[in-house]
C-alpha cells in the first residue's frame, strides 16, 4: 500500500515496537509507558528525542489508522504491536534493516549489519546489500535510498523513505562538490599556474639583477 509521509516520532514508534519485539519479547506488545520510554531512550537512538505520552499516543493513533500499529486490550492497560512487515509487504530481514535506520538514522552497510544483529543475523555484507537493493527498487515504491557519500567518508549511508526524501546537509553537498572540482578539474590547472608563476618570478629576479648590475648597485 502507498503510505503518506510519516513523522520522526511515528517512525520512532514503529522502530521501537519492532526492536522490543525481539529484545524484550516477554513485555511485548508494549504499553504506552514502555513505548514512550523506548522512544526517549538515550542509547541506540539518533536523534535523541523527548516525547510526551500524549505525543506518542497521537502518533500511535495515526499509525493505527494506517494499520501499521494494532492495539490489544488484554490486561488492565492497552498494549500496542507493529504490523510493518504485513502492511509494507516486506520480509523480516528487510523490516530489520528499516528498523535500524528508523532508530539510528542513516547507516552504512557495515553498520546496518552490526546494528541489526539482535533483530536478524545476516550471513554477510552481500546479503545486506541484496535486501537493500530490494528495498530501494521495490515496485510499490522505494523504502530505502543510498545517500551521496559525504566528503572524507569511505562508504555511503542508507536512509529510509517513510518520511519522504531525506534532507542532505547543504554543507555536505557543497563540500562534496568542491572536492570533485579540485580533484577532477582544478588540480591540473593549479599546478600549471604555479609552474607559470615560478617561471615568471625567476625571469623577474634575473631582470632585477641585470638592472642592478648596470647601475652599479650591490646584488640583492
């Protein structure tokens, strides 16, 4: 199904539900209190947020309307579970990769493999790459995208598209552009200019020395 763009808090709620399903199965589905604590967790989260229970509840209500979250009324409090794989029509391996990015922000392939360990253990990097390719080429609409490699970075990072196209910092774009221009075009020109200036300086020094000699001045 085609989904509207989700907010940061909505993707955080989904990520927490998937994560806790695997890491604390005894307390899953989660209560509102537990879900809020997971959203505001200070570790394994980027960015760190400070959402209220009312804000998390509002996010849950919207996700319920999209069938991404289901509610259970067993016990004395309401509990919530995710429905990500079924709604998006993707396997558990893809859900794991999507979850890591929803919780931690853009990640390299190596980081994705390491950080998804508790959700799904990928055999190797090539397996991660295969699932990323599926997510980025999904016929119903891409869910992941490879970002332009940041200046100085050895690997590109991957971001989710559940909140629309990710914003690339202007500074990174400008720096990347400058790096390409110097590397591909300006370096040769700069070297040529330096050589020319060195030749002109040598000729100028020779001219000054000749004039000084003609005038009987001491050499400089």
